[in-house]
């Protein structure tokens, strides 16, 4: 039996009753002094459920990118106005993230996630009924979808941290975050595929709610609400309470948290704009080259193609990042931010090459896009793991929420709109030339690798502080729990595993 999933040897005898109200105090708050138990099997089942919902989350989020030109034609939208659909989604997402972070550190996380999933499932379905005169209603519904998704994104990683420790946690976090690009790619493919088969983009928004309903049922019956820090304190959890202001002051003092947040903000800006605009950009590149396009065939081709690239690079990059982290962390305690920095900096020339080769060779553009996306994807799982071992358990939801708010506020909240607005401004300078529609978007997208370069520098600064911040968390856990807590960044030895099983 692995000691890194919550096991009976680490926790007491009373197991949670899935789908019941016994896993909370008054169904909302954790009971003071409770001890929690779960078998390794139940921990892995819960992990599978969390991964499934995360996958559906990102499929829904990027379905709109797969049908963006269809929506632009339907509502007669410019690039800048079309990008507002993503901007309003991210704005509501980031504004509500701190609220859900506060709730997630204090109340039953399972029911908060279920409520959010119900909300975005309903509002996503309603998007499929918007008619031509009600573009404002589509924007409002996308904002409501963002509120629902914020509840899940800020809380789910903290549940994983309370179910697993050590190298097992790193693997589980990798699996969870790999599904971000996988879901994004499937969003492109499903959106474009459904719209192509039905001839109506509205149908693209009627598939995801079915997946959402399945996720609601799975969360209710198979997802527990372990005490915060359960996996690191042998099931007892960390029960210290603090005010929200104290939580924020604590996080602001963690230098590696601050610098790595700036780094992932740059990554989010970069990928947010590319995910939203790249299928459209490649479609315009085909038209620019004079390739035969009819009835949106170019759009469908590039939505499928870029979707596949996003999926494969997400799995490949995330796996490589986690493998490098596990291989070198014992010898280089500051290796995690270095992995993120190298990946982001190395992606810059690849993305530039992809953008400027698209005018002559679509295949070459795809090759460089593949390399750039894979390098950027190296940092997602590693970055999530960093947060979990530099922040104490009872403040992790707040840390996740504030990081989510910041990276989206300065990242993909505005990046699709910024790229679209720059494209509109460039296009307006020479609107009589048909090729200018391609070049205007080409030049505007170059802002993405520039921001990525700055993000790589931020990660390098974080590397100077990461080890001290990790040690501070271990000292805190030692103080609140008499028996030595497990170092959440180091895989236990064989002797330790034998003693605990």
C-alpha cells in the first residue's frame, strides 16, 4: 500500500459517507477535532472525479474558440468585439475567485464545487438559445459561466493536496493540470465539429452540459471533503483559523509565491491569446496563401489541427515538467521555478517562428507551434505543485484564489481583447487590401512571445526564494503536529513506507 495516498494507517477509523451530510458540520463547516479516514482506493476515485470535472471545465471554456468565426459572422462582430466574449468570462471568473477561496478555506469544499458546477452547466446550456439580436445576452451568460467555473478551479487543487503527499501528489497534480490543454484542445475540436455537422454554432453549446450533469453526480457521490492538511498530519488536519486579511498578509510575505505568480501570469497571457486566436489566424493564413477554402472548411481544419496540437503538447509538456521535477528536486531544491523559466524562455523563438512562417507554410507553422506549446506546458503542473508546498494547508484555497484572480486579471482576461484590438487598429490602416486581414492579426499576436520572455525572468527570480519558503511550511506543520510531518516535496523512503503500512 502506498503511504502517499491517505491510508488507514495514517488516519483514524471512521470513513466518510459519500453523498451524505456526515462529512461536514451542518453540511458546511469541518468539525473541530475531527479525524478523517479514507482508503487509497477512495482517494484515487476522488482524484479521477476531480480530473473528469476539470476536463469538462476546459472543454466548455474553449468551445467558443472553435466556433469563433461562426459567431463573428452571425453577430457581425469585429475581432475586438468578438474577443469580449472571452474577456467577460475571465472578468467574472477572476472577480469571484477570491470569494470562493475564502469559502474554500472555511466551509465544505465539496458542496461549493457542486453549486458552481450546477451554475455553469445551466448557463452554458442557455448560451445555445441566443438569437442574432441579443449578443449582450450571450456576453452576460458567458460572465455567469465564469462565476460557476471559478468555484471549481480555486478549490479542486487543495483537495488533491489533502489526499496525497510527496511524489504521489506531484503525479496527481500533473494528471490534473495536463487535462487543461487536453480539455482546451477538445473544446476546439468539439466546438468546430458539432458546428460543422449541424451547420449551426448553437449546437456546440448543447453538448457540454451533458458532461456537466455527469460531473455533478460524480462529485456528490464520490468526492470527499477531507480536513485541510489531512495527508500531511496523519488525518488530523490543520484547524487554526485566521481572518482573511491575515491570510492575505501572510501570502504577500512569501516571495517565491509572488514571483512565480508573476511568471504564470505571463504564461496565462500568452496561452490565453493563442488559444483564442490561433485557429482563426491559421485559417486566415490558408486564405492568404490562396488555398481552397469553402463553407468554413479552413476553420474546421485548423480548429481540429490546433486542438490536436494543444492536447498532445499539454500531455507531453506536463509529463516532461513533472519528470524533471521529480528527477532533480532532491539535488536541486530550487529546480521547479528553473524548469518553468527554461520552458517559457525556450518557447519564445518557437512561437515567433510559428507566427511568421504561417504566411508561407502552414505545416512549418504547426511544427513550431507544437514545440512552443510543449515548452510552455512544462510549467503548469510544476507551478501548481510549487504553490501547494510553499503555502500552509489552511490558506491554500485563498492562495489558489488570489493567484487565479491575478493571473487572469493581468493574463487572459485582457490578452484576447488586446490582440483583437491591435489587429483591428492595424487593419483599419489599410482596409482595402484583402491580405491585410491576415497580416493585422499576425502582427498583433507577436505580443504573446514578448510577454512570455518577461515571464521567464520572473521565474528565475522565484528560484532564489523557493527553498526557504518550503522550509517555513515544514516548520509550521511540525509545530502544529507533534509527529514529524511528511515533506510534501520529497518521496518517502522504502523504510518509511514499510513502517506506515
